[in-house]
């Protein structure tokens, strides 16, 4: 049965869904690998991945089979019982984690994961203050919104108390906030790459200095790897690319290839301090999501997607830098989390690329677009993206 016409889909969704997103004028109905198809059958190359979610590509056969098989056995039961698929998913995730991180808590989204981390840090340290970063993004529920470093998102006061903001990449700014809080700091929380800010990365020494500062002052280090985790940066986790281990890592986005799931990975010492009844999630660790997460972790390992992210990300960035693209200022990123900055307004690149059959993302930096494709992307598709960017930039900025 064919999909309804786009005008019908749009009218129905606009009538019944709360209008919280500005949307492209198309309805996507199908996906396969690195491509999606709209209600007319037109194919689009996906360099956005639905907000950095489709880690293993669209409808990877192994993930689809895992979901189908689990749905035929047990769709849901809560954490009040044990589950073989939950146990296997937890083990699969811990096997990818940095050494010394031994237990996982399952939830449903990145914002839940970040609120879990805030709670855990306050419980473990007995301190109330969290130092987050200006221009960081951690989610839209109250706790995570309060720790988000863009004022435009913190528009529902009063926000969660005890959140302070430091400048990303500057240890002195963290130290200043620590002193102003009188040492009552439970955690330093950051995206190791600030994706929404335009793919901003600090110098490697900064992360090591943060680890040393936290150790010296009894402060937990929390990495929000909602976007950088699960092989996106060419390693299982960004932390592994710089050789440090945070105390808590938060996850979501691509952890289950598009099935809603969030998670927090704990060091053993912190895990031992969280008792029964102190946290929970009805749907967190549900069988369907766990089946998808286990399959995702297996595909990442067996198809060497971390290697592909590292190699193709390097190839794509090098190719963009060498291309004669009007208005191009800078290409930055790690693996397949890439920001492309233009002299002009980058937001116009999004519809321009859509017209050319390619989906990309914008950012809070008006000059910077984001490229966050499935980790299965190939060289020919990277070349197609570069050619389309060059064509669109010639039209917009020449």
C-alpha cells in the first residue's frame, strides 16, 4: 500500500502534533542503508542520521531481525524481573566501555541519562554544585535543560539550582567556578565535543587537565557522549581517543540504531553507592530496545564501524579542505562528527542540499553545518556530498 500524498500527511500531523519543530517539506517513509525515501519515492542520501541516531544505517538487517525476533517473544516487562536480553545488552555495552567502567543504567533518552548522572554525582559526593559548560547541550527536561549552556533553552524558570557554567576548553574557568562554589562541586559535566555549538573540540591537554583537577578535588568527571559515543569518533567512546576514563558516561542517540534508548555507564566505585529504590525507569532496559542495542553493539564490532568512522571521516574532511568550495572557512571534527563553517549563513546550505537530494544538519553556530551520517557511509557517498556542497556553495556564496 502506497503512502498518502505529502499534503495529506502534513495536514494531519500539523493538526494533531504539538508544533515544537520546524520541519522540512517532505515526509520520509522508508530507509535502507545510508538512504531514506520520501512519500513520493524520491531517494535522499542521509548525512544527518535523524539527529545523529542511525549508527548502523537505516534498517540494518541484523538490527531489524533482532527487533522482530524479540517482538515475537516478549515486547515488554519491567526491571522488576531479570531478562536474558537485558543482561546481554548490558554486557555488550560494558565490553565497549573504557577500562574500569563496569555497570550500566538503562533509560530512554539522552536527557534522562544526563539527569541520572547529575543525581549520581550528588549522591556519591554529597555535594550539590555541578559545573557545566557554556554552549554545551544536555537535553530539554528540567535538570538537563538547566545544565545546558545556551540561554535560549533555559527559558522556563526557575531552573534546577546548583548549576554553574565554565568556558569550554579553559581549565582556569573551571577552577574559577570551583572556587566561587566554595569547593561544593560534585561533578564537571561536558560534551567532549560540543556538537550543537558547531562541532567545537578542545585541545587534548584540556581533557587530561580536567581529569587531574577532578581527581585532586574529589570531583566526578562526566562525559556526555550522547553524540560522540558508540564509534562515532573512530573509537567506541571519545574518552578512549584521548586516553582518559571519566567517572560517568552518558549515552543515547545511536545506541540502539534508532529505537529509543539512553544509558549511563558507571565506574565500580560510584555504582556501589547507588542503592535499591534510589533511581529507576519503567521503560528503561525494555526488551525491544535491549535487543536493538545488543545487535547495534555487535554490528559496530563485527563490521568495524569505528575504523570506518575514523577512515571515512578523515577522508571526508581532507577532501572538503582540498576542494574549491566558495565561502568555506574551516572543516573540523573527529571521525564522522564533522562541522563545516562558511563565511555566510550556513543555514541556507540545509535546504540547498535537500534540493540536491542530501540531508545535512545545522547548528547553533549560524555559519556551521553538521555532517553526522550513518557509520556505514562509503567513499563514493562522501564524494557525492562534497560535490553537492561545492555546487550549493557556488550558488549561495559566489
